[in-house]
C-alpha cells in the first residue's frame, strides 16, 4: 500500500465513525506494525477528542508518532516526531484538537478525517515512506 492509499484508508475509517483519529492512523499501518487489531484499538482508545477528551494534541499526530516509533524501532523518533508535528501543522493549521475543530473560534481549521489524512502523509514525508 502506498502512503496515499494508507491516508485515504485512514480518512475513510474516521469519516465512517469506525475509529478515533489515533486509531485510524494506527489501523492504516496495521499490516506493518505486527500488532493485532484489538491491541491497536486498545493502545489508541484514550486519544479521542484531543487525548482523553481534554482537547489537547490531535490524536492523528499521536498515532503517527506511535507508528514512527514502531517502524523505526525507536531510533531517531524524537527528530521524526518533530518533523511530523511541523508537517502536520503546515497541512492542518494547528496541532491542538480544540483549535482544529473550532471549539473556541467557531471556524474549523481542519475536520477530523482530513487530520487523519494529514497525519499519515506527514508521517510518510518525515520517514520517506512513499
């Protein structure tokens, strides 16, 4: 699967209400992670609505950073994480859930399915995944 196909798959999972943002990113890479679907669901279940409903960091970023750490065995993950966050912010306009979803401003910067798409593509760009 290409990064574009993974991003579209993650977008659909979120758009259809199947997953939270972090879960959709993890599931888009499930074939590469060596972790069963139930464990992926359990790992990502607390990251909805900006981590535990606190409207903090977008779950799509959290999911992308988790995937990066698994894929590279932890090597260089802080550097890759910074790149993911920077690229995500460029694509989405913010990194905080309440800002992305317009919980304070009334004007959404990026809808959740698109955040998932952006998180996956930011991960791909940061790790050189085509």
